């Protein structure tokens, strides 16, 4: 019988693309997007399957320990170890540290590494893919989870695999996050997948391969794990030694430099929920039931051009959902006290910014500076949805100075 997988959950990221929803104090993985549950909660629960997984190892920051422990208490999931990084060093050191620490107790561990801030709708399909991965590891090599693209996206790296009817395929090449033109070319090709950032491997095999690719990093981490920990549940690396580690991603250090890589397609309703675009798509999917801006949760303010909802507000920022009906447009306006950034999450937009005339589509964003003339227009048949992030010192509706308006509101706020 093959080994169960030891999950390694990476929970140290700060989710900067979703600021100000996601902050350094409470990043995306810890935000209760699903009523009272966060993505980290759902990840813990997903790996709480004793027929397939051992107790997980969590790699996070010391400053998130309270959030991690609260999540563990809320879900009731037992964990093997919590590694508390004194500073972020990207994914390669985090994974290597978790592996070497676990191999001290068992030299024949198989691992499954996953981000803790991704959403998976169908756990049953995820488990089936993990069983396939587990059975492949006895032959050595790295196994990835690929996601079949449903649209061109510049947010993810891409994997190209061999043409085969087998459930596990050899990986031929990788493409870093492409521009929109390149992403359109990629998804028109067969056997191309998004890189889901999930890996399965045998720990001893990985360690031997990493010694060849970066012996200095593996030696430094070996010295770290030799040091006694102050608690069996927590491992706190020595800050002085940890500072010496190179900050590098697992993809760049390892994945892109080895040949023995295969992949299986994960068809389980995956999303990284890593941008306002993907959050907007999740909001519109009735199967996901996200509570970012559920109907009735936020007040809807009707406007002649459509409506807006206030999603959140802090002292220095405010987030709105703007919905602009087909054929409508906002006034030509400026603001004295705030900067605005627009993220297009549905439809197409015509934008005036100063002397510029721009056409934006899903995935595009634009920033409007203080006192800069601007206008948002939807001249297309589909409703336009925009996440508007305001930053500044004052966000009142009376900080709208209108110069032209089709609804006769030039002298009104």
C-alpha cells in the first residue's frame, strides 16, 4: 500500500492584489468570504481526510499565528506542525523547510503542497486527482495539478503537456504569466493548462534533486532543522540563519529546471480568488456562495446610469461595486480628495482620463489621480461591472465635481 500524503499548506502570503480587502494584517486566506469561514478554513477541512492525508504542516508567519490557531479551533482539524517564518522568503525555502523537518521523523514521506488561499468547489474530484498523484510518486518525479483554462488570463502561469489520453501526462514546457495576446494563443492550443500551484512528490527524491540544483539552500535549511524547537507543535527557525536564505520561488528554483515532471488535470471548480476579476466571477456563480457582496448584505444605491454598492470602508480607503447599464455613462467629473482605481470585472468600458480615450475589458485596471478629469461609459450590450477602490482622506459624494452630465446633474453632488 502506498503512503498517505503529508499536506504542506502555505499560508504566509499577503494577497496584495486584493488590497484593501486583503491586508498585511489579515491577508486573503484568513478573510471570512464564505459566511463565517475563510479559504484557510476550507483548506484545513479539505485535507482532513484520513484515508488520503496525514496531518498537515502549515507554513506561515509568526504574525498570523493567532489567525491560524483561531482557524484550527473553529474547524477542529489537528495539525502536525506549524512553521513560523521570521520573514517571508518565498515558496522554495518554505517548502524545503517543511520537507526537511518532516523527513527527520520519517525518511519515506510523500508530500502534497498547496496554497491555503485557493478555492476548490468539488472536494471529491480533488481527492480523485490526489489519489492519482499518490500512486505515481513511487516512480519518482514531480506531479502537478493543471487547470483547463476557460478563458484567456494573464494572472496564471501555463503548462504544456504531451498529447495523450492518459490521466497523468508528461509536462513539456512552462510559460510564465503571459500578456493577453499570448494567453489567447495559448488557450487555442490543445493540452495547455493553468499552473494551479499544487505539487506532489516524495520527500527524499525532492531533497536529493534540490541538493544538485541549490546545495547551499539545502545545507542552510539542514542546519536550521538541527536546532531544537521550543515546542513540539511549533517550529520557529532561527531568525539570523533564516535571513541568510535566498528568497526564491519553488517554480523558479526547482520546477522549471527538472525534466521528470508530469501532471494531471484537476476538474474540481478551482479558482485562486486572487484578483477582483476572479472574485467578481465567483460572486456571480451561484454554486460558490461567496459573501463578499451578497444581495442584501450591502446597501444598493440606485443611479440613473445603474447602481453602486459600498463593499467596505476604512479611514483611508473605500471599495465600491459599480454596475453601469448598457448605453449609460457616468458624468465627466473630478475629485479633490481621493484617488480612484477601477478594476473591470465584467463587460467592456470606455474611459476618459484627462486627454486619453481608452477601451478597457475584463482584467484591465486604471488609476485616476486627484483632480484628473474622468468618465466611465458602457456603450456595449452587456452590463458593465467595475470594482472601484478609492484612497484618500474623504470619500463623500459631495467630492464629485461634475463638468458634464447627460442626466442634468452638473450642479448637484
